[in-house]
């Protein structure tokens, strides 16, 4: 598979939220988003906006740092939001039920390097990095699955 890559500048927290909402509208069960970047890079803010955009009545979307996984019912089915920061072994990821969720739910995975061999090949990677303005982010999207060829270019335009 050929790897694709697009780099976007999200100029504010609102721009990050707007992009998350547009992407969320195109997701379907079985889609996996790998959210990468350092602490404070904007992963959880992005995930919160995406989840809330798909809920009939937006509810609180806390960081799953301590619970490891939060599951939400949305118009598009279940969304699993996982934060794997505290995990040290990919077997712990399997114990959370993530492998099954990858097939049946929309999954947002923070700290995806912890997945190692469990990382779905069809996933969309989103890497967040700080920009010059404190609320701006540089977002790099990369993928190799053809599914994203139909989704991402329109969103990035």
C-alpha cells in the first residue's frame, strides 16, 4: 500500500474542534484513529470535540488517562476513546477489549505506540504538534488504507 500524508495548520482550539467535527461526520464503525503527540499536544481536545459532535445531547468527555477507556453511544454507534499512556505491554491493550472494538466501533487511541503489533493497518494516524501560537496545532495525517483516500483530501481542502 502507498502511504499518504497531509499536513494542516489548525489555527485555534475552535479550528481543531471544527476539523474534528468534520472528520467525525465521515467516520463509520471499524474506523480507528491513532492520536499521537506529546502531553498537551491537543489529542484529548480533538477527541472530546469529535465525540461530542456525534452525540445527540453532548455529554462530558473526560480524558481516559485513569480509566484507560471510555465508551460513548453516538448516532454512528459506539465510540471507544482509549488513553494507553499508563500501559507498558500490548497484552494490556488486548485485555481492554480494544482488538474487538477495532472491528465494531469507532476507536480513538491516544499513545498508539503502546499497541505495537495490535496496531490496525487500516488506521488513520493523526500527529499533533504545538505551533507558534499557544492554541494552534500542526496536524499531520498519514494513512495507507484506500478508505482514507476518499475521506481526507476533501476535509483538508
